[in-house]
C-alpha cells in the first residue's frame, strides 16, 4: 500500500456506486447467501465475493454455476429481488460515510462528476435518487450499456466520453479490485476505498492511493483537482 497519496491535478471525478457511494454490497451479499440457503444450497461468502464489481451478465453467469444451473439461479434471483425490494420510507442502500460531503465539495469547486457502475443504468438512477445525491452527477454509465463489464475499461471510457473529459484527466474512486483494474485500463487514475474485499498488491501499487473511507478524501481535494478553491 502506498505510504502517501500521490498528487496530480485532475479536472473530473468518476465514482463507482455499489460499495463505494452506497452501502449495498453487504446487504446484497447477505440476500444471496440467505436465499440460496433457504433452497438448500450453501453459497459461501468467499465464493460470492468473486462476483463483486462485475457487470450483471458476468456475475449472473458465475452465480448460475455456483448455484448449480439456470433453473436454481432464476429461483434464487427471484427470492433475492423480493428481499431487496426498496419500498420503505428510507432507502434500502444508504450513503456511505463521507459520500454526501465529498460530492457537495466537488460540486462547490466546479468539478464535474460521473458514475461508472456495473449496475444497470436504471438502478443507478433509482439508488442514487433514493439516496438524494443523483443531482450531483453530470453523467452516468451502467453495466447494461457496454458489451463487457469491469475489469474491462469500457464503462470508464463511456463515463469519460459522457463527461466530455479525457480519461487521463479523470480521478476515479473505486472499492473493488475489478473496478480499479477497469479504471486503470481506461487510463483513469484511481483512489481505492476498499469495502468487502481488499484489493491485491499489484492494483494497489498502480493506484493513486488507498483510503479507509471517503471521509478522508476531503482533505486531499485541493491537491487532486484543478479547482481554484475546494470548500
């Protein structure tokens, strides 16, 4: 892990969503494990972690294999959807600590922000809208809009295009190794904020830095972004 966070002035920020902006990975993991167990299948946490940070098509294929075939996958997936039905007064997936203040600070500084998430575009809009932060983003790119998901660079390339910013001028915030690899492959520098699974040494060494939480990002903004003033 780098001893210090590197300094370079970027012009835009790109965020992952699940596990980074919203606390969704643990709830979703628990739903899959419990739903599988209710149907007599032991889905281990270590096995489920293989799908974290991947596009829906990729994760669905992996879960299909782990659950023993398409029929059982469809049954468990339906059970998971029922468990994750987000209809209460409070969002099912709340913002992670530091997310709201970081997005506010970037907005005040005039730094355009985008989302590059493996979740579908409609899920991005729903989850960030429920969390009350969708208005902070100028663009978003979902896993259903690219032919290959993370760790392929396509999502980050699409997000940068929609921002109208060269990928080399963007700083990404990611929680997963697959996400960090995707950003790096697109030529986007990345700060890693681990959630369920710690990234490997190689990815960390190639990163712009590692933070324990988005709470700690605020103090670095004047050194990271080409803004006259970050409040």
